[in-house]
C-alpha cells in the first residue's frame, strides 16, 4: 500500500503552529510529504459570510469548527487586516524545505481564490499565481516544484495560466490516479475524504474516522490523502499520529505526491463535480464528474 501525502497550509496560525507540529510528527516516522503553501494575506475569516449557505453552516457545525480551528482563524481578515504570511513566518517555511519535504504553491490569498478564482479576470488570477510562486522562491531561495488549487477550485482556463512556471505536477482535482490534461503538467488526484468532509456524517466521529479512512483506501494501488496544518497539525494531531502508526504497522508506505508520477500518464479532463461533505462544486477528474 502506498499513500501520497498532501499537506495544505492555509493560514497564519497553521503556518506558525501547525507546521512545526507536523514536521515533528513526520520526522519521528521518517516520512516526507508534499506541503502546499499559502503565503499572502490570511483572510480566511471572510468565509464566515458563507454561513448564509445552509450546506456550509452544517459543515461548520458538524466539524465543531470553532474548537477545531480556533477563533483567530475563523475571524482572521475580518476584524483586523490579515497578515502577509511569508513576510512574518518565513522561518517556518524554510523549516519545511530544510526538512526535505516537497514544496508546492497553494495560494496567495486562500480565501479569495476559493470563492472567486473561477470568475475573476484572468489577469488578476495570473497575478495571484505569480505573486505566490515568486514569494515562495524568494523565501526559500528556490521555486516551488508543484502546485495545488485551494479547495480544489480549478478550471481548464486556470491550468493554462501556469505555463512557464516549471511545475512537475499539479493536484487540483478529486478522483483517482494520475492523468495528463490538455494544459499544464500531469494531475495527481486526491481520492480520500478529508477529516472535515467525513466527520459528523453517517455516524463518523473521531473514534472511528481512521477506520473509515482505511475502508476508503485501495489495497492494490495507491491513494492520496489531504491533511491540513490547521487540523492535523493542531487539535487532530494525535488522531493523525494514530492513523500513521497503524498504516505503517500494516505495511503501508507514505510518500510525497511526486513519487506517484507515472512516466506516461493517460490523457484526461478536468471538470466540475461534487464530493460528499464539501460545500459547492470542485474540480474532478472527468470520469467522475457529476458524482455526489
């Protein structure tokens, strides 16, 4: 069993507090993963406006968002201006690189991307992509080698805007396997549910989440799991450690996403679809578009 580990770092607190905890957890087990970094203003608190949408409100309630993520994350960028992450926490970003993990570009402004990238003028989206790319390159002394869209909000038009940045792969969609879209590098799909998608549905809670996750895994291939510095590097750290220890004890191997690249990936498409437990649309591999 092989598990590709995608680690999204979305916020100021996730970078400051979650990253060191995850580095400790992974280093203790000799694991390397793929960190996707948000480096611009932390405006994640502006998601609270989405509470008017019943599906988002239900997700916040069943995941007990306030206790899991903390009010500083839930209000960041609303009552006070969101800090520029790479300017304030450059040392934390360099720690990831020095620990030998794969470094990818996630976003400049995570909130802005997740709610608006698909409808913003392409000039603005391109500016956000290049700002984040160059901020990581300046902070680390080398550019990121891969990318992953926040919230899996991505379109074929966005793929075309990344040309020339030298990414080896992207992880912008849900589904399974590796495929080559018409634009950009190969796509490595995320197929496993995240903690916040699963918890509170179908009787799933912390006591059985790891069992649920294992039941979703493919025994004869590879899987890709997304964790978040804000949860698995915070309130759910012990739960994540338990999952890793059991998976490794069962003979599993945890690897960076780049290790999953195929030499000649089959062609595929990026389309809009839905995933249980997640609010709104997201990008999916064409073969599962429309699934709910």
